[in-house]
C-alpha cells in the first residue's frame, strides 16, 4: 500500500508539474501575444500617424480649414462675446454667412492651448490631433475591455479601430467629430458599466454631455438617436428597460435645454440637424403606411430642439419612459421571439476601386469600416452579449438609414464613422472565433506555416490601410506642394477681405489670408455657378467675371485641373479659356497647371473738395467707410450697409446683426420711352445694379456712380444716369438723376420715365403718409395677383417686419404709385414704389430720398436729424413770380400794337410791379433804338428772342450758333445791352440750342415748360430752376420752367374766366410747394383792352398770396451762385449752428436756409448773423427762413437760439 501510494503520489506530482508547465507556457504565449500587439500598435502609430505628420507638416483634411480659421479668430479675442462680435463683423465684410451658429468647443480648446503655450494655431492643428489620438486609444482600450474582458483582446480592438479607413483618415484631422470621440467613449463607458452608482453616473455623464453639446452637433444628435434607438430595441428584444440608457436620455434632454439657453447661438445647428427627424418620419410613414409617425417626429423636433425648455424635456422624458414600458409589456407576451439567429448571418464584401473615388453611399460601408473588420464582424456578431448585440443593431439602424437619406457631398460617411463604437469589438470576437475554428484543421507544421502567412497578410493589411490613408490620401486631399505654395504666395498680396474662389480648394481661407464664399448662396447660387463656369470655360466672358466681382466680391480665381474636374462634375464642359479674359490678370503660375488670376479693379476716383459734391454737411463723426473689395462697407452704431464698388448694388442693409433683406433684394429699375417726334414709341428698361458705370468716385461719406443709358441694342446714347449716396451717422441720402441730354429732338418730344424702387424681403407691413397727415397702414398677405395704389401723394413710406424696418422720406418730387404682392410659397413679399415723369431735352429729373433703419419712431427721428436744414433756391426766402412777355417784332410792328405793350407795363407799374421781362427780336430788320429806349425807360429787363426752329425742323448747330451770335452782338452794338437770357420762338429748342447758348455764356433760358396741373401728385418740385445737361455734363446754362397756360389760351374757344382761374390755381400750387411761378405771354395780346384788366387781376392775386415779383436774371444768377455755397450744420437741444461758406469770388445776397424746428409753447426763435425772413407754423413744427448776405469767399456763423416769450 505504501508502494502503491508512493507511485500514485509521484504521478500526482508529475501531473501537477505538467500543469504548471502548461500554465507557464500559456502565460508566456499570452505575454508574447500581448507584447506583439503592443509593439505592433506602437509600430502602427508611428508609421501610420506620426510619420505622415512629420513628412507632410500641414493640416490634413478639408473641413479642418474652417475650424482652424475660427480657432485663430477665437485666439485673437478675450471672450466668447468678443468672438461672436468678430464673427458678426466678418459676416458683413467677407461673407454672407456666419459661424456663430456652430458649436464652439473645439475652437475654444484650441485657442486655450494656443494662448497657454504661445504656439501658433496653424502649427497646433498638426499637434493637437496626436493628443486626440492618444486620448482616444487609451479610452477605447478601457472601453473595449469592458466587453472583451481581456488585455490582448482590447489591444487588438484598438488596432482594428486605428485600421478602419474612416477613422484612420479622420484621427489626424483637427475637427470636432474627432475631438468628441473620447467624450462619446467616456459616456458609453459610464452608461454600460453597471458598477457606477446612479448619482455619480449622472454627474459624470453630464460633464461629457455638456462638452459634447457645445462642441459637435452631429455627434450629439447621433448619441441622442442612439440612446433612444438602443432603449427601444433593448425593450423589444429583452423586455427590460435599460435604466442607464434612460438616464443618459434624460441627461441629454436636460443639458441640451440648459446649454442652448446659455449659448443660444448654437441652437441654429441643432434645428438644422434635427430636420433629419422629419425625413425619417416621412420615410417611415410612407414605407410602413403609418401616417401619424411623421407628425409625432415633427412634434418631438419642434418641442425639444426648436422651442426647447426644461418643461418640454420632462414631458418627453416621461413619454419615452411610458413607451418603453409598454414595449417591455408587449415583449413579455412573446417570450420565444428572437432577433439574432446564426443561420441568418450572411457575408458580402464589395469590390473596391480607387481609394480617392470610393463611393460615399451606404453601399460602400464595408470599405469605410474596413474590409477585414467587416469580414470578421460577420463571424463575431453571435459572440456578443446582449448589450453589445443591441448596440450593434442600434448603430446599424441609426447610421445606415439616415445615411441613405443624406444627399450631401460627404454622403453617408459622416454616419458610418460612428461604427467605431462597436465594429472593432465585434471584429475581435470574429477574429478569435475564426482562428479557433481554423486551428482545429491546421495541426502540422506546414499547415501552421499557412496560418502564419495568413496572419502576416492580415496584419499587413491592417497596417497598410492607415499608412495609405495618411501618407497618400490625406496629403492629396490637403493639397499638393505647388498648390499650397501658390496659395501662400497669394496671402502676401491684396487684402484679407477680398474673396478668392477655387472650386475644390477648401484650404483657400487658411493659406491665402483671403475670404471664401459659403457653400450655399441661396437664390444666387445658380447665377454664381453660371458666372464661374463661363469665366473659366468661355471666350468673351468679361461680363461674367465683372458680375463675380460686383455681386460676390470675387477678386481672385484659381485655375487648375482640379477646378476643371469639379466644374465638369457640375455639368460644365469645355476647354479652359480663362486666359482670354481681358478683365483678369494672371499673377501666379506653375509648371503643373496651377494658376492664380486677379480681377482688374474698376477705377474709383477720389474727390477732395466737399463743395464739389455736398452742399450741406453735419458736424458729427463720419461713418466707418471700408473698401472691402467689390463692395464698400458703411458701418455706424445705427446701421450697416454693403454697396457695390462697380454698381449701386446693395448686398446688406440693416443693423449690426440683421440684414433686413435676408435672402431678398433691394434694387431700382428705370423704364424709358419716347413720346412724340422721330423716336415715338421706342423704349428700354434698365436694372441699375446691372449697368456698367463709366465713372465712379467717392468722397469720405459719399459715393457717386455715373453712366449713360442706351437703347436696347446699345447703339445710341439716350440719357445720363447719376446715382449718388451720402452716408451720415444715423441715416443716408440717396439721389437718382436722369438727364435727357443726348438725342437732339424737338422740345415737344419728351423722354418719359418711370423709376421703380423694388424691395423683396420678409417685411409684410408698410405705411405711407404725406407730411403730418394720418398715415395709411397696409398688411401684405399671400396673393397670386399684385395690388396697386395709384394717384396718391406721399413723401414717407416705412416697410417693416413688425419690429424693425426701412424708412424712406422723399424730397420733392414725390412718388405716386405703390404696388405690392405677398408670396404664396414663403414669407417674402415684393413692394414697388414708383414715380412717373416726363423729361424734356437737356433737363433732368432728380429723385432724392433719405433712408434710415430701425423701428418707425427711431428711424423717423434719425432722418429728421439731417433734413431739417436745406438751402432755399430763391433769394431772401421769397415766393417768386416772374412775368415775362415777348415781341416777335419790334421795328415792323404797328404803333398801336407797340402801345398795347407799353400800356401793359404801365398798368403793372401802377400796382407796384416794376420787375418785368421782355424778350425782343434782335434781327437787323427789327432794330429800332427809339422803341427800345422807351422799353428801357419803363424799367423793362430785356432778353434775347430768336427762332431756331422753322418748317418743322431745327437749324443745325452752326446755324443756331450764328443766329445766337448775331443776336448777342446786335444787342451789344445797337442797344448797349449784354444779353443774359434767351427765349426761343414757339418755345421750340433742342440740344444744339443749349450748346450754342452755353458757348455764348448766356446765363438762363426760358425754354422748358410744364402743362397746367391740377392733380396734386404732379405739383411738387417740377418748376424749380436747374442747370442744363449736355452729353453727360452739366452746363452753365440755367433752365427756368414756363408755367402753362400761356396767353395762347386767350382766344374765342376758351372762356377768359377759365384761363384766369387756371392761372390763380397755378399761383396757389406754387405757393404751397415753394416753386417758381413763371408766366410767358405775348405783351401785345395781354396789353389789349379786353385782357389787360385780367392781367392786373392775376397780378394782384399773386401779391395777395405774398409772392414777390422778380426777374429771370435774379433767379438764375442766385441759383447759379448757390452751386458754390456750402454749410456745416450742428445742433443741440437749444441751439442750431450753421457755418456757411461762399466759395464764389463774388458776393451772394439773400442766401436762405429753411430750418425746421420743433414748435414749443411759450418759446420763439432768434437768429444771430442772419435774418428770419419767413416763418410757417404747423401743429408740431416751426419752419424758419433764415437769410444772410455773403461776400466772395466769406464764411459766416449763423446761430439760431430759443427765447422765452
């Protein structure tokens, strides 16, 4: 027994020894495997991640560049508010979009690192991703170990993670999705680890959920969808409520409501991203025929992501809990229900082509998550526990379904990225499952060699894929060396606010120090791609590159094979023709077909003398006036405006934060048509924003655009157009001048014009009024037809969205038509304000309006700061009336007829009217010194009278010059009269007449006329003096408008009483509108006994209305001198100071300012260095006429003060 026992003991000892040896060998093997995986992992990190950064020291990827730019901007500021203010300024100066709506976490982190280390963010973006990478590796190792329960398995999972094509390319990019990857892993770890107590779990979750919320919207939405999907699937599959996932959902709902309330800027991204719920809801409703699902999803989105609140979060948290409990109950009724069955597992591996052309659709998912990972995952699914299986199914559902619905340039790859949370773990299970199965069939050494070769190939593929991604693909996407060098060179020229366009080059903003256009341009997208395609691929494309510059501020263009491929991908075909464009200058080129072109800037002249352009200025800080490339930016505390440098195109008008146009527009349209004469019926129309302007000049606060309006075929010049903006601190003034100064037709041939100001914007309210009358309010509703308001008189109109708007106040003349229509497709509406007028040869129409931004009261007050002072066109504040007659003959007329003329003068002198003007024929046959002496003894002012129109045709220019020369010389020789004025026979003249008169230095002409007006909409501003235009330039000839009816109406077919009544009505109208009343009669007719009393009656009526009888010379002389009078105005509560300067070399008397002051009970106004010559009180205002005399070159201070009565 002893022997036996001893032998058995020996066997036991021997067995124990063998077991120890086996355990030791297994331990050694496992240790070697772990060391292998660790060494392989280190080798992989060095070759696939660190070495590419060292070889290509530049940022990888495309999205990275915008994030780098914003990180640099945040580094330059000291707070989030400063950063957002910088973004708002950049929105107006450089772009039409803002990054202020994007979560800022990664920018904040990068800027903090940059400030702490002092390293340039451009360098940090190559270092920080390495920090991200190591953080992700460590966190994922512990996360994977939670499922795999093995160090070597967890290490292999990390290797599989790094070899996934989607992650291996992403991990070296400075983008939010990579930055938050560790946050997501932490959140999953805290959620799945059941050892952590609930309070601690909620606290730890909240920290990373908050960081995630302010960093990356897409990942936050993925995690939210995942949590809801996981909770739903878990409840259905296992019949249990996963409490930790539910806690995660509640945590996300609560923290989202809090974070969006604190950082409201980021909500815009969440509202956009949550639109996926609408697409998924529609998909489910359509495919499964469940109509309420889309409404439920829409309600959920609106209450959680749009109208977020803690109350809504609590309600939906309870609803989600109830739904899941219901699913758990239903699941309990089907205990045999199975989701995962081994026999249903299939295997599909797609054929992959060139890596840079791999599809971004869900069909390419096996490639993007890794072919090996896909293969092993097929065999590893059944090894997962129920938590991991549920995760796998949830990830499949919430990534592939939304990915299939997404149509953006990245396709489904954004969603496929999130497979990283489960695929490496599943692949590890599949790898060890297959190796265990295969080892049973491969036992000898030769077979083991095959296994070794297979393993070598597998691990070769594992390491090769990330090396290819980061050594070849990422650098290629990031740009070739010659392209990067070219863009860096561009950064050394030009200005930062200029725009550079290069299709496919997203790194432009980083390397060129230039602005870029947003990916979406709204309604302008189509025209942008049309202009861009034609610029690159068409000859004679100058107009398209002009539009790129004027509309989109594109100053520089990049041309390369990449650009051509991108354009062809958008449907544009053709050879590169950009070198033929005369508006572009090639400023950089390489041997590898990479070139940079610069737009040849339009010439904008600068005016140094204020008196040349502005008659009245205001003492205040001038607005910030920036040249931003294709646009000028005008920036004040009250408004901001972007206006084109090559045309008066307005791209932005609003306050610091809101463009009141939104995606709409503000533009002016001019319609021209001829009536009468050879061109009767010809017409053309012009959009002022799209015209080529011949000359553009600016002065500190003013921009002036000038061009010529041509016929439709652009073969004839028709008119001169001047658009002028003056910018003040609180408002702006816009003037549009159109002159009929090219076609030399008869004065009976009129150029009829209609100017329409068209505003398309989401502003459905407007009101209009004249003066202090009660305003008319209108609301614009959606309509298929336009609504028109005609034959009205108003000088103010205000368009608003209910809170803010655009306020217009017109100077004379006023608009007379409003047309509006609300869109049936969106909340925009179109508003047209029109003015219709006829323009006689050499005359011009001047539309002047003040514009202000804000609520109605503020905007109106801002305009009143600048229109309360104006220069009055007539001396001493007079209401002028001019009586003028003409003599066809002087020498050959009968004595009786001549005496009729003298009788008319005598009758007028008897009632105190001594200023009378007579046009006299100066032909040799009509010279009569005796009769002329009698006229001059009567104190009559003599002007020339001559015919330039005979037998329905005009004399040519030379004949007219000769006639006018003879006229002036005969007056000088025979009568010792220097003629200063002219009246054409029959009031017929053309442009040649103007040129001939101007050449002889004639001061004024009585040629233009206006028909009898009784409609109020035709009254104001049409009778004021103006300088004649000729071929695009002002002349020195003053045109005075004759008011009809003339004495030709004194005949049998007209009642004398009616004619007299019309004259009196005309006097009333001119008094009401401060216009000139100028009558032109034949002195022989009005001096007849049957008419002379009526002449006296009309004259007495004018006297009774306070009118002053004067001469055309006095009016014209004063008006011309006023062109060189300027003033600087300042105002406070109790005083108005007008610093007036006479830049003429001769004195000017009776310079009058119209000053509108508030009417205050018990207070009157006094004036120093000026005289109050007129005073008109209304309900709320007191209008003063302040007159002063100025010597040549004199400057005088006029002070208006209040005085208690």
